[in-house]
């Protein structure tokens, strides 16, 4: 198996998740903690950030539409914060991260 890293240039606005082939990070229903499967995906982002100390990212979190707009906005903000906290706890400078929860405002399904 070839483990040679793929060198890829990124520009401002690129979707890091898509560029690195990282799975969507899921949360349990009504929860904001980082699950083990999510930690595996975040570890990929962590590695790239540690290797590229100038890289800054915008963490965006979303929900489904099962609750009210207000509730979902708060939940998605907590999820974005949990994601950023995980990265900071594992060595990323907090100043390299911004984040926001979008609740159900950008649904990918109906």
C-alpha cells in the first residue's frame, strides 16, 4: 500500500472536508459531543492543521429540521463549539478557528 501523501494546494474558500475526502461529521440526535467516528475524521483535519501552521478554518455545523429553528440554531452552535474545542484540545491554536452553527437554515434534504 502506497502511503505517499497527496500534495494539494488549497485557496481561501475551499472546502477542506471535500479536498481531503473527509466524511461528514455526524452527531447523535440532540447531542453535541464528538463521537469516536467523528474523532477519526477530525484527526485528519488536525494533522493537516499541524503540518500547515498558517491554515485557518471555518467550522460550520448544521442540524436536521426536527426541532424549532431557535433550538436547532443553538444545537448547531454547540456542535461547532465542540468541534473547535476538540481541535484546540489536540493542539490547534484557537485563533486559527472560527465557527458557527447554521441550524436547519441550509438543509441538504427536504
